[in-house]
């Protein structure tokens, strides 16, 4: 397993990390992701560790906190210093007016709750799950800094921020000497390349590592969706398609056709090629993979340990390219002074 620095921090993380969204299966939000209990979670974690994947990502809203609880039980008895635990908070966790957002009130409670559910006394990477425009950035960052100084958090990051959200936060951290975001957990895939427009150049300039979520395009790049074939009855897209970003059918089929072609050339599956393409992208520190069972996990782990050729990367780049939003399409005409990071 390859390990990379998380942004410009000193922490090294595996290029593949394991997402626990399928753990727990309780509550309303995200409960459709899976029903993985403690026993099965232990098996999946064993497989990950054998492959060198030692980073496990969760969030307080995954199965209403049950995902963190299952993860905590599943890692019990293992040397804590051999594991990297990542989790997130910001979204609503209760009905009270302060049980949401990135206020000092909510973040302190969220971190203490996560520590209890995870059964640990520190979190290696804690990320804000979304930007809270109702709380001053200074309040949020001073709280995270206090939690780092208290030893409850080792590193902090953000998730689903826009460019100005992230840049403002980095500027405030620098101004006051607060702990700085070293990671941005972002959606990025061959059928969702918006990350490249602004967030990637920002991350490259500021040294923020991308932790990629939904790298298979909201389940569209599993290899089960093919041109001219109906959506498989077992696909979760029947339930979750409207929750994620839309993808034009022609773009999807064009990308899958190319993935299939490249996969035949390198002896890999469609999802393995899609994941490996992400591992070639600038700023990507780790790609979060998920799995409902051992077979799916082992297949996804096969995305690491090899590289697509430059020609194959260029081919996938070309078939997945889309017109950028303004002003990014306009900036394409001035690459002489503003080159793309990719």
C-alpha cells in the first residue's frame, strides 16, 4: 500500500481508506447504505489492515451515530496507534436549536459524543461535514484549535466546502495561529470532475490534501451499468439517485465504455480503473472506498499497487471532460499564465 502526506501536514495516510457509511443501518439518514454489524465490520477491518489500509472514515450522521459505534466496537482490542480514525460533524444531530452547525456549543458536544461512540480518547482527523455560514469562522476555528490543544483531535479538515469557504478558513487560521485544515473531503470521480475547477488549484496552492468520497460516481462506475442495459434491480441508485449529482446518460456510458476498454488492456475491472485514475490526480491524498461485503472490498483494494499509463489517463480524461462553469471555461483561454493543475 502506498502512503502519502495528508496535504502539507506530516501525517501519512494510505492512498485508499475505508468508509463506514454501511455500518449500523439505523436511523433515517443514510440508513439505506447498509446493515453491517460489529462481527462483519471486524472482518472487513481485518482485510483492510492486511492490505495496509489503516484509515477508517465515519461521521456522526451515518446511521444516526451507529456507524461510529460499530466502528468503535470493531476496533476494540487493536493497538490504537496503528489505526487512523477519521470522522465528521456539522449536520443536524438532534432537534434542539443548537444541535447543528459549527458553533462552539455544537462542535464540543459533537467531538465528545464521537469519542464516546468510537471508544477512543482522540480522533486522528476531524472534519467539518459542511460549511456553517451562521457561525463566525473565527469561532469555529478557535474551537477546533482548543480541541487540538486538548489532545482530542490530531488534525482538522473540512468537507463539501466551496473555494471561498476553504480559503477564508485558511486565512483566518493563519491570521490567528489556529490549527489549519490539512484535508478537504470532497466528491470527485470520472463522472463528477467539478473538484478540478477551483478546489484542486486551491488545494495545490495551499497544501490541502483531498480525501475523495463517492469515487465511483454515486455508484455509477461499479461496472454494473452498461449502455443499452436496464439499471440492475440490486443497484442502490433506484433509491439514492435523486440525492446525488445528476449525470447525463451519454457521459456515463461514454466513460464506462472507456473504462471497460482500458480495463481489458490492464486486466482490471471497471471500478478498479476508475479508482486508479483518481490516484493519479494532483492533490489526492486518499480515496475513500466502501464495501458491503468481503468480495466487494477485495475488488476495490485491487485499485492500488499499479498505475495506468499516461496514455490511458489521457484517454479517460478526454471522454470524461465536460464544459466548465463560468468563469472557469473562460480561464481556459488564458492557460499561458494560469495553467491547469492536471
